[in-house]
């Protein structure tokens, strides 16, 4: 059974850094592209960043240059390092495969940026 567990969220000040982690199980992690997604209050969930199984990355325009996605296939874990955080980055952050599987969303981790 596929399971993803996000962690690392919290309350951070404007401009601060934060690192999110996602531990995945139940599938062959190294074979799958992965993504980080977020959903802000009143908005649809959106793709923030994605990484292929070979490590090629792609970012939403709103986070490019500030966020870095990475993965450790030996640990079945992906990461999202977020720098220069803005209030508009406040959201629940989720990890999932890319493209995402509707059945496999985790609980997410809340990121709140205070100004």
C-alpha cells in the first residue's frame, strides 16, 4: 500500500528557511518521478516542484530560485528546501508521485509564513 508522510512544516518568519521531508513506501520509489504540491486556503492544490527519477527538476514560476527539490533514493525520501519564504507561500504542502495519484495523498504538512 502506497504511503507518503510529510514532515518539517511549521511557523516561520518572512524570509526564513524551512526544509520539508517526505518519506515514501509501498512502491519502487527510485523508478517514479515525485512532486511537491501545496494548497492554500480557498485555492486549488498546485504543483510546486517536481523531480524525475533521474534527478531532473522543474519548478513553478512562483518558487523558482527560492525552492529546491531533491531526493534520496536510498532512503525513499524527497525533500523541499524553501528559502526567502513569503506570506503567499503559506499552505499545506503535500508530496506525491508526478503525475499525482489521487489515492495516495498524505496528510500534508502546514507551512505558515508570518510577516
